[in-house]
């Protein structure tokens, strides 16, 4: 049996498969920078904290992400 992994792109919502920095597995965020080997994921929460925005933008290996929601293609 084979499985096909969804291609994760910019603006897709993803979940962390493994903990990354201070974020536990299962944390969800939106891909804001797309590279084949890694994605920069924006984690919601900066609005409620005094932290630097960069603290909410971890870079995560693509294989460590699970697609939660696929952004629709841009309309033309």
C-alpha cells in the first residue's frame, strides 16, 4: 500500500509532527515562506504576548509538518 503526501505550500495551515523549539507537537500555524526542504510557519499568539514576532516564526523541516488545511489557489 502506498500513500501520497500532500504538497504543502505557502498559506497552507499545518501542524507540527514533532516539537520544534518551544512549540509542542500538534501546534498549528500557517506557512509564510515555502522552500522544498523547509517551511517558515507563523504560529498564532503574538497578539497576546510581548515577545518578538520572530519568536513566532519557526523554520521547520517539511517532513516534520502535517497538512491541516490547503489554501485555495489564487483567483485570476
